């Protein structure tokens, strides 16, 4: 049984997911004796969290409830525990929920840890502890304030910028506006109250951030900040009201932190290579980036908005990233910095599919005559003037297609070739 995708467990909330949360709590509690638990703002969060806590306690583990808070805030609290359990579906729609399992260093559970939990859940090999060994539950207070103080020790105050913030009514609502105000910023709050009824799709992509871009332009703000549901992601709008691509943010953070070696995913832009960094590429998923950073690398991230500063934490920290970006913008206009970077046309899309015949798809893709092929994650074809990546999503029943090239005409051609190859394969599979 495979429970974990590229970022934990995610499913539409129902009684099956609730029962799974209980089983995961039991399994984790049998292995880890002291665990902290938190949740994002989803309406099913409390039910899911209490199911996890019931499992942990029934297994004989000590457990504390940190409340509603972002994943990176829980990760920081997790330093005092053997493990942390975050109830969240991240950027998925509000009807979804899920579970992320974190180590004390902030990293997601490694593949071996996930397999251990999966084996226990599928085998029902976790009987409840004797009543004499069951511990009391409790609450863990002050996690948000601790995270704020942790960040304030690392960034300057008195920044005095005007910042528009869209928390999407997710977990960042309890921290980002207050952190930035404490750093001296004037904060224009947009959707900065906790609610599981997200006012717009909570994935921080350009299509979902029209209001934020408009407010930045109309208010003359220096910067716009956006988070996903659990605030491990952070994306931005520059002082001209333009959405900043994740690839440019990746390069900006790497350059401004003085990184020499950068860990990123197989779907990141070729611009990062051309800026002179030593680039290490992993499978898509922040857990793979954090695992690689344990071995080497000065900074890591993926263009979806996950930024990992290893000196801070091995958990993607959208709150910390927001403070770092505001610090950068206080020194030079963000638009000026971004306009100096190389940029190439890049297209991302997907085709709905519950499965695909990999060998048949690869045969079709090879007719495109790439100069090289990588199978780190899916199939990545390199051409003289661009690349194409076709891979199965780890969080949704989709096949994702990404293409980049040096001209608009060429990227459209590569992308369309990829779409046709996937659609034809899906049709034949039916």
C-alpha cells in the first residue's frame, strides 16, 4: 500500500480518510514516543487532528496539540519532539485533507520512514497500548510567537515597506501579517483570517492572484506576498503588480543568499543553470529537495513556491521566505532585480489521467528526437533549444507537462507535442 505522494497523504475528506488518520496516528505513535500535532484552517481539520491524536495516545505516545498554524511553524516546534504530524492538504481544494509527517530537523519523513508507516498501516500491526501505558494529551502553546521571534532574530527590523499579503484564509493568517507589521511594514491584509472556506483556489499561482496583483498596483505597494493553505509555500508580486515566477524567485533567493550550490527539481527553468550555480536536480517534491540538502547544497527550492534555507530549517518555510524577500525589496526595487535575470518562455499544464502506459508514452516521446533523456522523475527530454518534462502528479490524478525553450514559437511546439503524446496515450489506454 502506497499512502504517501510527493508531499504526504492527500485525499478528499470522508470516513475512510478519517479512519486512515487514526491508523497513521497509531503507527506513528508506536515508533515515536513524543509527538506534536497541528492543522491548517480546513473545516475537516479538527476532526482529522483529533483522529490522529487518538491514534497517537492509544499507541502509548505522548502528544501535544499546537493548534491551527502553518506547517513551518509546526516544524520549528517539532525540534522539541521526536516527530511532528501536520494535518493539511496544502494547496489542494478545501474538500481535501491530508497528513504530513516531519522530523525534528524540519524535513519530511524519508522514503524509509514512509515505508515503515505504510507497512504498519496496511498490516494493521499496531495494537493499542495497555491502558496502564497510555499517556495524557496536552496543548503546546506559543508556537506562532516562537516562530515570529525565530525569524526576527535573523532579519532586520524597521523595513518600512508597504506590503500586500494574501493568506488565502489559510494558516498563514495567524502569523505573516503580524510578523511583517512587527518588522515595520505597512500591511495591506487580503484574506488574512482563518477559514476553511477559501475565497479563491489556495494554490498561489498567477491565475489565482488577480486581486493581489490589482491591490499592489492600486495601492502603490512595494511587494505582494501570497501563501498556500499551510504556508510552506510563498509566491510574490513585484512593485509593478507583476506575478513573479517561481523560477525567478528561486534564482533571486539563491543569488541574494550567496549560494554556490543550489538544489532544485527536475522541472525548474534552465535559467538557474545559466546563472552560474552548481545545480543539483531532484524529483519534484520539497521532500526530495530537503533530503538532497542533507548531503550538500547552500539553498534549495522548487518553482511551485517551496523555499528551503538549510541554515533555518529543512522544512520549506513560506513565512521565513516572505521576511527574506521583504528584506531584499527594502534594499532595491524588486522589479529592477528581476528584470536583470534571464527568462525563457515556459509552459506548464496537465491532462487528467488515473494512469498511463509508461513504455508506450516513452516510445511516442522518443519520436521527438531529443539530444538526451533523464528519468529522474517521469521523462525529461532535452533539446538543443529547450526541454520537455512529462510526469505523473504525486498529489492528483493528472499527468503534468512542462516545456521551456528560447522562443515562444518553439516552446509552444514542444509543449503541444507533449500534450498530444499524453492525450493519445490516455485515449489508447481507455
